[in-house]
């Protein structure tokens, strides 16, 4: 079968291609040239229109100024003024003045004198219907000589020149010259000849409410559509225009000309370019025809050789025509290419083996799966190692089998969308032993063994997610902690006043008095409020901790009897205390609260009874421990475990149990602060807490605290007995809360102290600087307006070096410790406090025993 038709087709296509390219170049060049010429002509025409507009505006401005000046002079004429004031004898002279200024007005205009109400007093000519209509439609006249705006009445356009006549009865009247806007045909032809053919000269008020053709005859035509500036469209045609303000009047003047009239030169250039382009097009087509004849034969041979290669025939062959031009070199290159293709096939096989090795040796799990059946087609060694399935087990499975059942619908929905997972997405996978791991998946579609498949890279992010969860938990604690610290100061002041007054009432009322029972209830309610505030501050790590070296076994043993009463008879308490346990540095009261909260939490988890186990042990960590609430460095730790045989904790709750106010109890039966308080105390003590639980199998909380060496510090507890301790020592009491200041002063006064109570730093400094005699003790709040309690103490000690200081605070932000309140040599009393604790702390400070 002859190949000649294909060659002839190329002979046709090549000239058409060259002609098409030439046509595109010609059209592009012609378009650019026409646009450049049009822009130049438009710019020149706009400049000329602006010049003409400015010249006409100057002429009209001068005319307006002359008219205003002439009318203002007439308004001051003695005859006009006398007539306007009611002197009828001056009418003839006033009429002569009006005729002199109205003689040049256009047809329909008039000269008038009107009073303040607009009533016509005198006219230079008899009013016509048009005059009356125009007068009625005229805008309000001002109080100074001026040219008024254009307005329309009776089918005509008018404007007025007015001047006020002062000192008239009832207010100033006006001398008015009203003129009809318009021009003669001769004037119109002169304007058109100056601007150009098809041009227009337009007038308008500044607001654009009236547009008229100033070059039209007497019956002026209102213009539809406000003319713009530059190039714009009006009345369906493109126009060029310019505007100019007419000084001395409220008018603007616009000149415009049809854009088509200004582009005659550009259109002539376009016609010339079109003719030249047609000549070039014909020449290019002939040149293409000639070139195609020389290319057809060798290209036919190249095509035949390429078809043989496409059929897989890679034998030796060459071109029939030996040529040294580009086509000849193309034939040689084609033969070389065939030789290289054979070499490339061998290299491809070797490359496939290399890529298989890269896939198999990648440290992250990888697999290929069928997008239709979800069956695994290939997996690498890392996937076998991480998921626990053998290679053959993987190839017998689908993607569904490594997903939790609840995640399968989401998997199917993601695959149905056809997404190639180019961005990492997070999933949960299940290993062979049932462990759930968090992974980030990146996938790419591909063809594998003739199937629509996808290559997947899985990155295990389980540990990273745990770290992120701990970080989010710390952020929540910090946020609520800031809130708790912010309210602690004022709330603890209030609670201190409530507890203090209740203590005084209890002291004043005898046994058996029913009011004493009420007072004791008030005191107990205040203490419960203080306990709630203390929990808020503890879990947020803003409670001031009095750290001591303590024996954890001693604390647990001392709490056994109390715990047995709290958990009830249906729960067995078992203590497993390891001998030789190292000490820890913590606040003993806070450790007791940790044990108490965990025990109560375990009791609530065993409504039908069970066993509560409290155990201690030593723990050696050889590497960083990250499973708890915070990472722990390697080292020695004391472990406290509290376990129960209760209902257990669901997995989805285990990430939330330490959050403040999270509770699964019914409303009114829990604050949600128990475990968050444990979290805060352990974090503040430098330790970590973690939970082990399965639903129905109980729960165990393990607390790790750093072990320390050194003797155990004896635990001192404040008394509760309110008895007289003072011997007339003088105390300076400083507190900015009035209620707390009053109750503290009353408590100390009853103890036998001489108390001077002040509510401000300034009053305290003034008293310290006075000759009031010896001051034995300064009792001050830490947070005070003006100066802090620490700064006040330093200023007072400069005046009285021997004075002792006791600080009080209900604000437990870290700043309290940073101020050095708990450094040796300072006494501190935490708000809210009872009357007995205040009396005992003051007594200890005066005796030099507090620290």
C-alpha cells in the first residue's frame, strides 16, 4: 500500500502551518500597532479637549464675574434701593436701571426686583408664561451676589444672576436677571469647528442634576447620561471628553467628541498593515510548500523505521538516502537511539531490582494495595516487623483487617473520594496482637501488575501523639490555674473573714446555746469553701507548698484508720509498704490529699464493695519515662500505687480524667477536681502520675516522686485552741480588705496584743515613722495596692530594724515564692485561716520559732 497520500498530506500541512504562524504574527503586530496609534490619538484628542474646555470655562467665568459685578452695582443704586423700600416715586428710575442691565439677556429672560418673600415688585418687561414658570422653578436665592445653578422650566433651561438689596422691611430683597440658556446656529458652528466634527459643548451644575447642550439653539436639549472624563460611553457610543469648573458660578463645562472621529488615522494605518500582511501570508505559504517537498521523502523513511521499532523489531537498519543535513543527522541519531533502547531494557530490569530493594529496606512500613478490593499486593519488611503479620499473612488480608471496626466506614469513604493522600492523614491501625497505634499515612496512586493500586507509606506517631496530649493537658491546667490564682486573693480574704467571725461567735457563745451550733455550721461551711479553693489552686500548681523531707510509708500508715472509716466496711483496705523506702521532698499535707483523693475515687468505683490496695516501692528508671503525665529523667524514684477492683475506666475517658471539672458522676455528687488535684500536686512535687485500667477490671494509679537522701523533717501541725497568748506586745496589722482587717484586729486584741490596724501602705509607713513606741510585729498581706507586702516590710525594717514580720496571703501565684516569702527568716500564714491558726502563728513569730 502506497504511503504517498501521507506525504502529500504533510505537503499541505506544512504550508498551512507556516501561513497560520505568519497570520498570527501579522494579526498580533497589527493589533498592537493599531492600539498604540489609537492610544496616541486618544491622548492627543483628550489634551485638546481639555484645552478647549479650559478656554471656554475661562470665558464663561469672566462673563459670570462681570454679570455679578454689574448686578451688585445695580442692587446698590439709590433708585433701586428707594423703590424696594416702598418709595413709589423711584419706580421710573428703578425701571430704567433694570432695563439697562436686562437689555442683553436672551429671549425669555427678564430683570426683576423681588421682596424677601419672593413677591415681584418690578419687572423690566411684561412676564410671559415661560417667565412665570421659570420664576416659580428657580432655586432659592442666597444672601450675596452670585450666579445661580441651571434649572429647567417650561421646556427651557434657565439660570439667574441675583444680588441682595439690604435694609428692606421684612428682610433683604433681590435684584434678579434671569436668562435662558442657548446659542444661535452661527455660534454652534463656531464651537463645532473649534472642537471638531461631531463634537458637543455641555454645561451642568456641580451636582450633575442638569446637563444641557450649550451649543444648541434656544430650545436647549437636556443630555441623557452624565458625560465622564477621558474615554467613556454615552447614548450607546464611545466618546472622548474633558471637564472644567467655571469659576464664579456653580457650573462645570464639558467638551466631548465621538471617539470614532478621533481615530481616523489609526484606522488608515490598520488598512495598510492588513494589505502588507496578506502579501506576506501568500509568500509564506509558497515557501512552506517548497520546503515540504524536500522533507517528505526522508521523513517517510524515518516513519517506516519508527513503526518497526514500535512492533519490537530492533534489528539493524539505515536510511536509504545519505544526507549530511539535519535530516541525515536525525537518521543517524535514530539508529543510535534504537541501540540505546536495547541497552536501556537491560538497565531497566536492573533498576527494578534496585527499587525493590529500596522498598523492602525502607525503615518505615510500606505496602501496595488494590484500590478496588483493598487487598494487599506487596508489603516491605518494616511492615511485617511493626504489625506482626508474616508476608504471606499480609497478602491474604485487606486494609479493613488492620483498622478498628469503627474506622472502616471512614476508610471506605476516603477511598471512594479517589484522594491520593498526598498530604499526611492520621489513622488508627491494629497490630496482630490487638494493640492500637496512631499512624500518619501518605499515599500515591500507581499501576501495579496491571491493577489500579496505591503505594502507602505509614509513619508511627503514637509516641508523638502522647506527647501532644500531655502538652494540651498542661495548657488546660495553666489556663484554669490562671483563673484560680486570679480569684484566690479576694475569695480567700472573704473566707478568712467568715471563718474568723465564726470563731469569735463560737468563743462568745456558751455550750448548749443553739446560736453556737449555727456559728459552728458557718465556720464549717467556710472551711469547706477554703478546701474547694485549695483544690483549685493545688491542681493548677499555684498552692504554696511547704516542702519537707518525708517518709511516704509513715504518711500512709498514719492515714490507715481514717481511710478505713471513709471507704466503708464493704471495702477491704490492704497496705503493702516496702521496707527501706527512700524519702521524698514534698508537702506532707498535699501528699495526704493525694492519697485521700485516690482512695475516695477508688471507693466510688466499687459500689458493690471490693479491695483497695495501697502499695509503695522503689523504682529505678534507666531511661526517660514518657508514659505518665510528664516525662521523667532516668534516676531513683519512690512509687506510690493505689489500686482497686472496681468498674474500671473506659479508654476514651483515660485521656480526660485529670482535666479539671471532668466527672462521670451525677450532678451534685462530684466536683471533678479530685484527680485534677492529684495531677497538680504530683506535678508541683516534680513527679509523674499514670493510670492502668481496663473496663470491668479495676484501675491502678501510680505516682512517681524523686527519691532524696537526708533525715525526715518532723511535721508540725497548727493547733485549734483559741486561748490568750499575748502579753501586750504591739502589732502593726496591714490589710486592704476591711472585713478581714476588722476580724483579725479583734482576734489579736482578744489574745492580749495591742493592735494598730491600717488599710493602706501609706498609713502603715506613717505609723512606723511616728514616735508610737516599740512595734514588736508587722503582720501584712503580701498583695497590697502601691507596694507589695515584701517591699513594705523592707521599708518598715529600715525604720525599725528589730521588728519581726508575718506575711499573710491568699494569692498563691509563683510571684509569692519569687518574692522570697518562704525564705528562712520570714513567717507566712496561708489564707484563709482560723482564729486559732492566726493566734498561734503570731505567737510563734514573736517567739522566733516560725519559719
